[in-house]
C-alpha cells in the first residue's frame, strides 16, 4: 500500500537533513578513488567486516587489512592463515574465509561482478550484501535491508506495529529511495539509523530480529580463543588444552577443521587448512 506523498517527502527531508548536519562523511570506505569512483573490492571488505560488528571496531581493522591486501588479487594470492591473522579482533572469522574465497572467485572470472546475480554467486555475499555493494560501489538503486534501515523505517512508518516484515519495509523503501543517487541516500539512512538506535529500541518489532547469544562462556568464545592461540604459532593439542581449559575444546577444534579455518599437520594445529 502506498504511503501519503507528504509523509514520504517529510521523511526523506528528515533523513537528508540529518545526514547533511551529522553524517559520518569521513568513514574510510566512503572515500572515492582518484578516478572518482568507489572501489567495489573495498566496499565488499567493509560490508563483510560491518556484519555484526560496530563501526568503531571496524575502522582500524579495515584500514590495516587494506594496507596488507589492497586489491582482491593480493588477497586471493595470500594464505588463508595470513588472512585470518589480519582479521583477528573482529570475530566471526568465517567472514574472513568467505572474503578470501570471494577474492579467488573474482580473480578466476577476471573482473568484479556488477550484477546482483554475479554478486550473490560469491562466497559470503547474500542478497543484502549484494544490494549494498551495488548501491555503494556502482550507485545502483538496489533495495536492501539491514538493522539500521529497519530501525529508521519502523520508527517512522510502523511505530505501533508488531512483527514487521522486511517485505513491508521494502515496500516503503522502494517509494523513498533516491534513484538518482542511491549511494548517498543509503549512507544517510545508515547514519540516521545509527543515531536513532541510541534513543529508540524498536528492533524487537521486526519479524526478523534474533537476539544475539551472550559471548562470555559460549562456544564462540572458545573458538575465538583457539584462533588467537594459533595466530601466534602452530600448537599441539596438549598445549591447547593447557592454554584453553574448556571441555568443549575437542568439539570446537573439530568444527574449525570442518570449516577449514584450521588444519592439522605433524600433530600441530595451525590457522588455515592444509599442511605446514
């Protein structure tokens, strides 16, 4: 159902005014290259890093990662263990492996995909990440929804609703998106949403909201501990048991091996799969 035109105009005006006054214009992944474009590889790096991770934690890791792997070709040529070490501190290390695999896939096709179909075919790139890359890197008016965007649209259009679906938000987003400059429109939405989240708690109104489990004492914490130890050097099971006194360690090691985030050779575990 279409929204009242005046309501839509007032909403757009609110978002744009906030962005002009308070937008995060200096974020590293919003910087244009010398040719005036945004590098799609750098956009992809930022999008995967920003999944479930705060901007303040991403900024220094993003800049350090790109110093080490400035192009997808250099990332594709690296060892997975090297990539995982560069990722340390961000968590959810499968994202690093996906990014590495995506770089290899792009190198194999010899160019960066510029279509939705080409992007979602890359490892770790789902529909929303593909939409974000299209909007930010290529200024394409793709429609995608993430947590900040949900916050904005629920606050303005579904304030008293429960179990708001992404399809309902998508309907309004399609009516309000700036089709001439979607890149800046989404930047404005993201920054306005980040601001709203400091005062508004409406995430539970989304049908797609899932509360993140506690990190302390979780299996995720054990996984992180294993990867930190192995980032220092290859380590035996006996040494791992001394450093990580948790009964879930064998199951965590098995899972990490299955995911090919770690490998084992000559009795020692190391980052990445394969032999040392």
